[in-house]
């Protein structure tokens, strides 16, 4: 290991691994090899929320199906009439919260090995911490559509579906850091507020303090006197540049136009040119008015950069990262994957095992075009050399032709970003995309242009200004080196691992046009 392992137990020995009077997580009981059998005869305290509550035997028994979020599995709690707190348990319903002390016993039910019995023992007790009115509780029913759950993101984690997604997000997040730390990369926190546009697309959210409290557009400070609203055509498509030229940004907070970042790449490249191997993992933003299930206005990106590296190094790093992340979920989220395999995508687990076990195919962009041309009658947009491949083309390659993940490389320079290394043919750049079945592109990367004159020419050819990138260009003046990196969309990775087909269902609080709840 590159980092020396620290035994955390020695540091936190005075901090209990439990909480609230010795609470034991349900996962500690049920997610064991024997599914809790080794706990039989032990008295434990658990807490959680009821998935269902039912009464039997003339209301002398209460059955509470409890979940605390630590696992997809629920534990059944059987409360006898003589138990302390029985009356409150009798009045409880779905959605209530509890703290329960009882004895683990063998369950007569076929679908579970053990259950928790709350009897007349002095040590046993069921305490309702918070009641819930089932007539008002949005999750009172057992089944809900994903569309409905998006409208109540504050309650989505209560469902088995979204809690499974969240646990897998956690595993993937930790795996990403583990992978790069093992390889000796340094984690760099890049800024969210920026004055540069990494992609050169202009689809950015602006950050400003110039908007007047009056909400009157003419009150925005301008370089010249006059009513701002009379100087722009509301039907024009180039108002953005006109406004930038008219507004007095010297009176803005940063004194220059600033935006929410679309990528941390340029900033992390800065550190790569000093510290060799680095990465950033943080939120990014795109002001795209897209309503598809593949795009968000706010999402997370993993962006490594390597000095003294070329496109082959980039491809190897990306393939290794995906394999490691998938393997981590297979080992740590078995129960969640079983649920998703049964309810979201049949065969999910086998597909993920294939990702780990098989090498990714590697084909050039030109080869991919030739592979796709015989099937042009199947596409909405026929393929031709020089075009940017769409989702339908990417999925056809991975799902139909190759039936496995693949890496496409050496793309036409006209469809790629200004910072990508120009190949000797003058037509292509040393770029690569990693495509996976069901999703399409999850990673996009390249070797970066290390020749300052070629970089400047590319910026100008893209219709961009040189001045905002003076510092980025200057990195090529002082000991320029070959370097490479990529961006991995975290939510795309979660979709790949869970089998979920809408990106809005794999992020805690989705932001997209017309939706910014909380």
C-alpha cells in the first residue's frame, strides 16, 4: 500500500460503535453468513422505522417489520401483550420510529432465519419514538413509482429501492478514493466557482451579486448609463455576450464574470504539472435545458490527471477504476444487488461480474464508424466519419456488436475539446471514451496538448478567447510534460452498477430544468 494503514480502533477506542444506549444495527444481525442465527438467545437493542405493522390474535400480538437503513433486509419484531410498551406498539403504524429491546429467536417463517421477540422480561421494551399518521404518510402503500418518489426526495431514502442505491453510492465513493490512494494519487479540492469554461460550451450557471433586490433589470449596474432592458432584443440568441459587454463587473463580488464550474479538470491539471498524479472528486454544473433521463444540472465528477503519461496510460487507468469500483460493490453490497437484480434489471449481477472478469474492447473511432455503417438503417441519425456518436450508436456498439464495455479512441479533432493532444495525422486527437452496456459513455478523457502554440491555435479555432486561459497556457512554458486525464460521471457510474435507467433516480436531490427541491 502506498499509504501506511492506520488501525482506527486504536484512535477511537473510547467511541462506541453503537449509539443511543447500545443500539445494534440490523445489518450486523442479518447481513452475516448465517443471517443472524449466531445471535439466537442474545438480547439486543435495535432502532428503526416500521415498514409494516399488523396485529393478530385479537390484538394480543403486534408484528412490526423494522428497517434502520443499514441493510435492505428487514427484521420482524414480535411484541407480546405482556411486553413493556405494548399499548403504544398497538397504536403504531407504518412509518413510526422505535427503540426496541428483545431477544433474538429462531423464526418459524420460511423467508427469514431469525426475528426479535419482545416478551414480559424486565429487560425487554418497545418504545415508540415518533408516531406517524398512515392517512397522511406518502409511503403508506407498499409500491410506488420512481416518478412519484422524485416528488418526495426527503422521504425517498425510506424505500428499499432508494436506500439500496444510496448504500451503493457510498461504496462507490469510498472505492474511488481507495483506488487512487492505493496508486499514490493526491486528492485535490478544486473550486466550484470559476472564471474559466473548461468545455468551451458556454452552458454555465453564472454567479453574481449584481442582481438587484428590486428585481428590476434596469437596476443592474452597467458601464454606461441607460436602461439595460432597452439595449437587448429578447428574441436574440446572443444576449449573453451583449450583456457581458454592457454590465459593469467591476461592481460584482469577484470583479469578473464568474460561474459554477462545469469541470475541475483545468484546475487539477495545474497540480498535475507539479505533483504528478492527482485527482478531484466533486460537484459540477451544466445549464443545459435537457429533459432526458441522462442529464442533470448538478452532478458529481471524478477527474484524475497524470503527468508523464499518454493516452494508453489514460485508458488503463480508466478501465482499472471501473473494474475496481464494480468489484467493491459486488463484495460489499450483495444484498442490495440481489434486490436490484430481482426488481430493476434481471441478470444485473452477472453483467457486473463480466465487467470485472473480461478485458474491455479497444477500437479506434474510425473502426467504430466502419462497424456501424452496415446498420445505418437502424439508427435515427446515420453514422458518418466526423460526427459525434449519439447514445443510440454507443449502445449499439456495447450492447449488440461487442456485448461488453469498450474504449473508443482517436476522435476527430473538430468534435473534441481544445485541450486534447493533436495526433500527427492532423485530423484526430488523442481522446478516448469508455462505453458500457445500457449506459453508453461513462468516461471521457484524453492526452492533453503540451505544445503551447498548438494549444493556443486550438483555443482560437474553437472561437474562444485566449486571455481567460493565460495561466493554463503558461503551464506549457515552464517544463511542459506529456500528461493525460479523464472525467468519470459519478451518477453514470451508479446507473451502470445498479441497472437504473434514469439519472434522476441515482442522486439524492436531483437538479434539472424546472426542479430544485430544497
